[in-house]
């Protein structure tokens, strides 16, 4: 199993990274997806996740 870390900090980056994050999370047999947020523009990211 490969561990993949996806790092982003802004709302536009989070939107762009959503498809790859979902794809890695679906294939749990081959990948362990680790998602990290840098905290940049945290309020925008919180509202995007709602």
C-alpha cells in the first residue's frame, strides 16, 4: 500500500484537489490518502467543506 499526502491551503486549491482526493480514498486497497491543509485562508476552506 502506498501512502499519498495531498497538501493544499486555499479554497481554489481545495476545489481542484477534490477529484484526486476522492479517487485515492476510493482505492483503499492500493493507497492511503493523507490530506493536510496549511491553514491559509482557513475560513474560506471551512465554508467550502460545508
